[in-house]
C-alpha cells in the first residue's frame, strides 16, 4: 500500500508540500449516478420539474463545485483549473441520471478531488431540484475512472 502523504511523522494531518514537483498536464474523470423513481425520471426527462431545467442547473453546479474544491476539502491545494466538463445523461434503465465530470490543469498535483467534487455537487443538485417529488433518490457509485499525469502516471478503472 502506498504511503499516506497527508500525515506527518507524528500522525498529524498536513498539507503536502508540492513546491519541488514539476508542473505537468493533469486530467481526471469521475462518474456517479442518481437513482430515482420512474415518476421522478419522467418529471426530469419531460421538463416538468418545478424548479426548472434539472440537468442544466446540475451541470453548472458541478462546474462550480470543481472550482470550489479547495474551499470544501481541507487539505486540497488550490489549482488553476483549466477545463471542467460535466455531462449528465438520462438513463431509463436506472431509472435516473448518469454523471461524468472531467477536470484538467497544468500543475504540481492532480485533479481527482475536483472531478469527484464536480460529480458529487451535480448529483446533490439533481437531488435538490426534485426532492419534493422523491425523497428516496440514491446517489451512488461516485468514483475516479481516469487519472493521468504526474509522477504516478495513468490510472484507468477496470
């Protein structure tokens, strides 16, 4: 197992010093899903949600979430995020919404947390937009599926 870098020799949490690392191109993609009742799925897919266009609002929330990651996760470095894309796809087989976010930067550390935060924020926004219709929605399977760049190289989920 890899060494946990967010703890010092005494076991106290600290922010990792990345000042000596070279700037490299970094990318990460995360995915997740929101499962819901068929009636709620129909509400979203037919554009009948009272709060408005659920997928558009959730997409913007995901982008904003990625940009705010260091404000939410205590030991995350603030990064110059150069691209955030958030795709929400209606999936009748769930039924629900599949979410995928990709974040890019050129910097000293990766953007996995930004991608995960984008997916999570988008999923929470879907929940918020239609919770009056379905409090039993389930946010699930939030995970990194791709990470590339930096010393550890490329990771792809299998």
